[in-house]
C-alpha cells in the first residue's frame, strides 16, 4: 500500500525536484518504511514504501532496469510462480524472491504495454521508458488500487493519493459539477474517469494509459469474461475445484506475518477466516490472524455479534469488537488531518478512521469478504434459456424440476421479487425537490435521475449470468476501494479481496448457476465441517436496521438542521426545500435527505485553511 507520485514535463523542461520531494513527503503517513525520489530531466518519480509482503522487505523504489526504464508502483501480485515461469521462458533472469514491483518492471521490459495482460493482482504503477520517451501507467482490473492524474498545460501529474495531487500549487480546487450532481442523486460519482475536482481525473479500472509529449492514449485491456463454461460429470468436482481456487486466492494474500479479518456473522467473511486459519495452521501459525466485528449494543437490534462470536470461537481466533452506538453523525474525528478527499454518503464520518486506527495497531493487511455476493447473484431464467438454445433437454428438465421443488412458494413476496428483478422503475421516486432548479436544468438531472434504475449493461453481456457479470463493473466498486485505501483512511493498512481473485471470478462465471450459486450452495458445501452449523445453515439476511434513523429517533438532531450552509452549496441546493431531519422519517427519506448535509459538512472541511494548504517549497 505504498504511496506513489510522479510528474512528466511534456515540454521537455526539467521537473521541479523540490516540489517532487514535497509531494512525496506529503504521503509519508501511508508509507512509513522508506521514502525515495528519482528525477532525470523531464521526469520525476516518488514513493513512500509500506512493506506488506515478505518479498517487499528488500524492495527499493523508484526501481530501475538497466537505467532504461524506471518505475514507481503500488503493487501486490497473484500467481507469482506462473508469472516468473513466463518471464524465464522469455529469457528473463528473475529470482523467486523478487519483490512484486520488480516482477511488474520486468514484465514491462519483456512485453511492453501488453504486460498488463500477464500480471494479475492489485496494482497502480507508472513506468518511464527513457528510450521511447513515454510514461506508461496502469490500474488493476477492478480498480482496487487508485490512480489519479492531472493534465496541467505541459505537466502531467499523477498519484495514487487524491489529496497529494490537490496539494500541488497549480491544481485548482474548483469542483466538478457533474460529480457533485451524481453524489446528491446517487451517493457517489458514477463517472469513473473523473473526481469531485475539475482538474483531477481517474484512470478507470482495467485501463492503461501511455503519455507522451504529444498527449495521452487510454486503452481498456480487460473486461469480465463471458464465454467460458465449466461442466463436470460429478457434483463433488465443482466443490473441490472451488476449494482449491479459494485456498490459492487466500494464500496469495497471506504473504505477511499478521493479518486482520473484519468478521461479520455472514458466510463470506467467516469462510475467509476459516481458509486463512487452515493455511496458517499448516505454516506453523504464520500469519497470526486477528478478527474484528463492528456491532451495535443497544441502538438497533443486532445479532451479527452472536454469529461472529460463534465463528471466532469455533476457529479459535481472537475477536475484537467495535461498539458503534457512541458514534454521532456529521462529526469529524478529532485529528484535523482525518478528512475525506471526496463527499461521503455515510454521515458517520469518524467510523472508518476509528476502525482502521484500531486495526493498524495489530496488522498491516486485512482480508475483506466483498465480491462474493455479486459473483453468487442468482438468476435462473437466463440459464434456462441457454439450456433451451443448446437443446439440452435432459438437463433442462432435471434442473428445472429441481429448482421448482426447492425454491420458496412463488406467491409470497412476489411483488418484492419482481421489483428486485426489474430494478427501480423509471420515475417511481419523485425527483429531489431540494436540487436547485438552474443546476438541474443545466445538467439535465431529471433525465439522469429517472434513468438511474437501469443497470449499466456491458457491451458484451454474459448470456447466463447477466446481472452478476454486469455488477462487476459498477462504479460502486471504485468508491468502496478508494474509501478503504490508506490514502483516505490515513492508516498504513492494505485491504485485500480474495473473492475478486481472477481465478475465482473466471470460475464462478463459468459454472452452472443452478444449483451452485443458488443460496450460495457452493460456498456452503465447501465450508462443511470448517464452520459452525449456525453459520452454514443461516439464510441470507437483509441489512441491519437503519442505524442513522435509529439515531434520529433517540437523539436530538436539530443542530444539524440549524447548521449554517456553505456558500458554495447555493449553486446546487434550494435551501428552502431541504428536508428537516427528524426521527419519524422513512428510510428512503433518511438516505436522500442527509446527502445535502453530508455535502455541506464536507465542503466546510474541504475549504478549511488546513485542507486548502499546498505544499511549501523553500
């Protein structure tokens, strides 16, 4: 989880070394183990290093190969052994103990811009090719590692830390109105190429970019797979193959001495804990595993702690609990540096900072169970259609009857299921009345709002798993990954996502959806005997009761309604139409009605003298 920064003067002028050093120093909180800069003529690279794998103990950056290519990278790779074999087959002499960053560098030296097709894992990097006079940049397939950039006349500036770019004296603080509109309507910016700030852009997931003196060329190098199909004769083969892949995905993320796992009472996080414990036990107890559970003791009904405790006790793992009842909405942490670089949709601003602060005391690596809900999203009808198209009558009859036998009686809750299948009907919710009319008219926000229920369909959809497949490219991933990144949390903790390992993604999109992703049968069978029955037999449960509404019902929130509004908010909000926050609101009103207040508190913090400060050059 290293911090990276760099600059390329496209007019050939030398970079400002002092400014490069100052921007690198700005990221010291996310890379406490080492700091280094390199510059030569029109290019400069900087990095603050956080060592999170055994191979990174000897890592130095900015790394170079034959003084011809130079790199700064935040990279953690999967399937290192396979990549090393490929490199050696291409006459590249590389050590088994080489840091991940060196493997990325040697991959570029071997395959050029096509290296991104050979490396797997989480990465954001930039490579200066001195012979070609180009800067090659890339971001991993799901966008787990952030990559931001700014084009300032003849200067190309990049970093994996948004506030680092904002600290550059020439980067404007002007807001991006389209991103603000998306936030107010949907809670996040739906455009993965932009940020909240006009001058700062994002490199989208699964994209690379080649920057030269004449400009920048963007290329998408990967899309989630659609065509592969895996069919076994024996049902047990599906389970055994999945177990092998899950074990490999977790193992590739355990190359460290201590890890943490946020443990809910659900099947996904507990399955990661069980797999990690099994791997640790086979390696003399390394890594040591810590688990963490966030809970409510009294504010809302919360049984998650009971299931999480069952799992931790069964696995023999320590479980640290974070009670969240004391958290107050719209209150920032006491540390004035703990401010979010973009508007938060969750008004409990202090929660992530407190959680990551506690986790950082134990470990530098966390395994998250995110991703499996999407990959195991179940749809039967597209599968039936494919069996019909392929004239697989026997399988169609057998599995169709089996599905009808075990699924719930269809009339109960049929209206809710239809709503879930079809998404929000266009125009089903009224347009927020507090959006300023001029702002709405200028950006055509009414049309944007009424189209919001339509799931963005990829150019090449999956014939059998269309919603699971499409969900992998939602912009929500980018938002989640970046908010859990050390550039935002300000704690040297790297979050890793085993269920988004490409081997698992490819496999789960290729197997028959029924019966394997129906009620997560595949994961339940894979974990049989490895987790308590209370977890294995637990049905999928809805999200917790709205804790924010519960807070409004218990505590006085009038102070929020009476808080003065930022002057900038007038461009976006009709203050006379704002909803008054109170304890009798319905859940949808709470979600939509708090966003203007989230934006207001964020603007006040973002425009404070401390947040507006730029790096100083002596």
